């Protein structure tokens, strides 16, 4: 009871600071009932979406241990539902041959897997055991599938930036550099073109794992002063992600499911905010709250109409996603496990070249500096919820 009280008090404080009225007790109880009545086992929920959709985006803002494990769990579930393509944002088409070799091999080669995520991982300090093991999960499906069943293929979505187009001392965290670094056009448009060409046009059902901004289909986001400062496609004052492009081509054949994580905010009270202005977190913190992990429809009903007034985009939950997955309470989130050995003395020079961080691009940067950067990124992901007050 004490834990519940502290969470609910925190949410009330959050709402008061943002000049929102106290939680509506009747609405909260009705919300709890709706989730309890309509909740599904998460992997089964996502798999069943493919009865009506060709592409399902599963988006997240921050990596976490449980999120990475859940994405692994999704692989056999969606394969059983007729999905044989897995689009991954943190893999580059430049390594597609490497990925094909990896998931079709007799034995899983962790060295090849690490190589396939090396440059994207350096770019975003994104190198975690749980996310590399998604590739292992795909490989495992291919090893155990009946010989007459189609294989499961990874579709790499992003592409390598052109680091040769800028000087060695250029600050790649500043916006000016990206027109030079993206010779094949915006990442979001490129990712959509790959999905449409390799999946939709070939009639292949596809699950896509991406950042939230590339998972959104119907909603075109307002640019965020931190998240969208670099490497974003902005048209008519709105961020256009991969999912927006795909939705423009195939409409409701594409669907968005979001993992329950902070949404972007305008900076007055921090860069991130609670989804649905705290109502979803309050529902699960309540004594009679629904059990999690659970997935539920977010396109209609009370859930769909919940406002997101403190999000930079405003609107209602239904504008963000068709489905919502609540894996764990914010207080229980643990960062992903940093991958060991991404950078060593052999590839250190290449790592400096591909990094965006000016500190890591220096000739003096060491292996330990890269290890620290990835560890700090994992810790920052774990602290995401604690920054919302």
C-alpha cells in the first residue's frame, strides 16, 4: 500500500505542477476495468494484429532490459502468425549480406552479430546484449523451423552515414553536418523505401523494431528541441518518420504499437513526460490495478480518449498508437546489459571514425572511453522515468 501511495502522490504532484486537475477517481476505476477486461498477453496481442495488418511497428523511446527480452519473445510468436520479415532500425543495409549469413548459419556467430550492429551502435551508443540477442532469436527460429516452412529474414533499415564527407574534427552532434552525412536522403524515408520494396511489394508480413519517432504511423510529431535536433526529416514543421511514410503508402495496413515509456515534452518541466498525463501509470499503481505485462487496444474506448496534454504533441492516446504494451512499472525499469567487446584495440581507429561524439572522435580516445559511453547510455535509459517530476 505504501508503494502505491507514493506512486499516486508522485503522479498528483506531476499533474499539479502542470496545472492539471487531480486524478478523476471514477475515470481511474473505469480505466482499470477496461484494461482488465480487454488486456491480452503481449506477444499474442502483437501476433494477432497481423490478421488485419501487413506491417506492425513496435516502438520504444529508451532501451531497457525487459524491453529487449520482450522483443526476443516476439520473434517466434509473430513467425507462427505468418510473419517472415523482421525490420530492424539499428542495422544498416550495408550489412544485409552479413545479416543473411548470420541468421541462416548452422551456428550463431556472435562476432558477426556484433559486426552487423557496430557502426549504428557506435552512432547512438546502442550496443546491448538483449538487443543483439534478438538476432539470436531469429537465428533460433530458422534452426528449428520445418524444412517446408519459409525462413525468417532480418531486414536492415538504416544506412551508413558518409563520415568521409566531413572533416575529422567536425562535430557530428550539430545539425549542420547531417546534410553532408546523409547522401541517400533522410533515414526515415530510406527505411520506408526498404520496407515497401523488400516487404510490402513482395507480400511479406513484417514486424518492425524502431525508435518511437519511426514507429508512429498516423501522427506526425512536433519537433522536439533535443530528440529531433539532428538526423530528422522535418516537413512543414512536423517530424516525418519511417512509419509516417509507410502509412502514406499503405494506410491502415500499417499499425503502431508502443511500449509504455515516457513521451517527449516541451522542456518547461523537463524533456519527457508521463503518457496520458499519468493515468496509465496510476491505473497500474492502484491497489486494484491490472496485472502486467499486458497489451491492450489504444485506438478506442476510455484508453483511446485519454489526453496527453503534457506531451509536446498533445492529442489523445489513440493518435499515438493502435496498441499499447505495459511491461513494467517505471520504478522497476532496469537498463539493458552493455555489450562487451564492441570496441577493442583492433577496431579502435575505426570506432573513432564512426562515432558522433567529438570526445570519442579524438585520436586520444581509448577503448575504455567507448566502454564508458555505452555504460552511461544504459544507465541513462534506466533513469528516464526518474527525470519526470
